[in-house]
C-alpha cells in the first residue's frame, strides 16, 4: 500500500502531516509523490484565508473525480482546519467520496480505518498514541526522511484561546493546550537521533507555552532542556505574541548558543485604531518598545513580523501608519496578507469587509515594495561578512541554506554539504536571498 499527503498552510500543518506519515509507515504503508499510484490520499487543509480554502476545494474535486472514474479503491482523507475540532457537515455532504475526516493534529481516524480495512495486526501504535498523537513523545520519521531531514517542526502548544477578531484558528483548532515538557524533549531527542539538525518549536502563541500546565513551565525553561540534547545544532520557535514575549525568554535566546537569534512577532497593523478592532491587546507604542528590547538583547539578531492589509474600516491614513511603522522598525522579513473574512469570526459577523480587493492588492504591493527597500539596505551590510549557514539542500545548481538569523543563502561547492554547518562569505546581497562562497571546509 502507498500513501500520498498534500499539505496546505502553516508549519503546524507540516508537523501534523509528518505525524500522520509516521503513523502510516508504522502500519507498513509507504509514501509516494505520485497521487495516481496512491491507495490513500490525504489533504491537510488551511482556512486562514479564502485562497487556501479554495485550493482545498479544488484538490478535493480533482481527487474525488479520480476515485470515481479511475481508482474506486482509493481511500480519501481530509485533515486539518477545514475539518476542525467539531467536524464539518457541509463539507462532508458536498464531498461524499471522502472516506475519513481528521481533526487538526489527530491522525487517529485514518490510522483506525487503515487497520480495520486491511486487518493489520500487531501494530506498534497503541490506542493512546493514536488518539493523542501530539503526546507521543518519540517520533519515528518516514523511511525516506530518516537520516535526510535537516530541519523539523515540533508542536509544543496546540490550539489558541486568544480570539483575535479576524482569526479562525480558535474555532478550528480548539482551545490552547500545552504538551508536557518530557514528551516534547523525548520527541526532539528522537528527531536528533534520526539526523535532524534544527528544530523549530511551534505554537499559535508559542510564548504561552505551559500556562495551562499544572507546574506552569515557561517556554524559556523548555528551551533550556531542548538545548541539552546531543546532536541538535540549532533551535528556533514561533510564533510569538507581543504580550507574552518576556525578558526571561529573550535572555535565554541571547545566552544559549544553539538558540538562533531570530524572533517572529506579528504586529498586524501600524494603527492603534485597527489594533483595537482586531483585539490584539497592545498599542503601536508598546510594540515599538518591544522591538527595541529585542534588539537590546540581540543586537545582531533578526526580527520578522506579520501584517494584514485591508482590515474592515482601514482608512488610507491608517494604512499609511503601517507603512511608516515598517519603514521605521526595519524588519528582516514581513509576511503580508490581505484581509480575508472567515465565517464565524467576530470581524466577519460584525464588520463590513469594505476595502475593495484591488485596493487590498495595492496596499499589499506597497508594503512589499517598502520591505524590498528595507531588506536591500539590511542585507547589503552583510557583504564581505562570514556567516554560519546550515545547508538544507541543493537548488538551482547551488547549495541552499539559512543563516542563524533565517536569511536564505546560496553558494557553489563540489562537496556534499547537506546537513553541514558551513561558513560562507557573502558576495552578493538582494532583498530576498544572498550569494556567497565557502570560507571553511564543510
């Protein structure tokens, strides 16, 4: 038997797909990149924006047609936020060819179905690990990835209880729940033993890790334990929230050598009026002070943020406030999204989506142009500098990797460099990536 998983959306979905793949391979199912060869086809979905939801429907129509007309034995699974923690009756009735629905982070329904359909006995997966895949501890990588996966994601907080007015995540992924420290550490150790060099700890608000656990461990304390794992070269975490990114965490990142000095902390808007409508819980002034504090702890670090343009009621003046903020704070990366009303959210229920699509696109493009100028200036300062690069793979006839500050670097070398830390001297710097030459042996 063969399986094929197509993943849309965020890093959390990537982590969830990896756990599903691991479970299927424990049952003896092997991976295929060609869906036409698959006995099991799974789509892991995202609904943060309408465009992602549209891509999911397009995939479902194609694969359901494949099942009806070519491969009637194909088992189709739908996973993730389109399903949600409470299910999705509308999708189930629209796509009756889908055999199984999997809530976010729960591979159990499909693993159970595979066992039942194929009478698989003596599975290594017990009921507890199937029902609570996010509490497994050890994680066995799929066969093709073991020894070849350079970087991996490890969820530490599932769900979210913050309820920003634009966000669908609390409705689809459920309330915030943290994994115990020992299970996270066990998973990170098992990944390191299988060759993973870099781990990113994930949470919708990763800084709130441990708030719901009895002994209230902090993210900083968790990072210290992960830092002690032999074989790991780098550790990252995302996504932070301005209200919970405290000095204990910043000090830990600044002092521990495996922790990469890169912070991702969304701002969403440069207007206090819009931030209030979003229920973000901070002001532009408070956010700006946080950025200064991050740079005080990590002068050579990098900062990324998220911004939404075209939020309901956003005026030209409020958009200009965002332009001014990005020009002033000079982020190393900005993820720009056009507002997309998500059914069930406060903004969709109570606020008119009154910024026209063409204007949203103009605002997105304006911010993109600002960021290109900012990044060109930032990256130009790295010309001639030697930077540590973790090599991820081969692309465009060059090796590709990332610096500790998460900047993309390409370089040429005849040796096998994948998975190695390499010192690279930067010879060319653009806004989105840099070129360099090896200055030390791989």
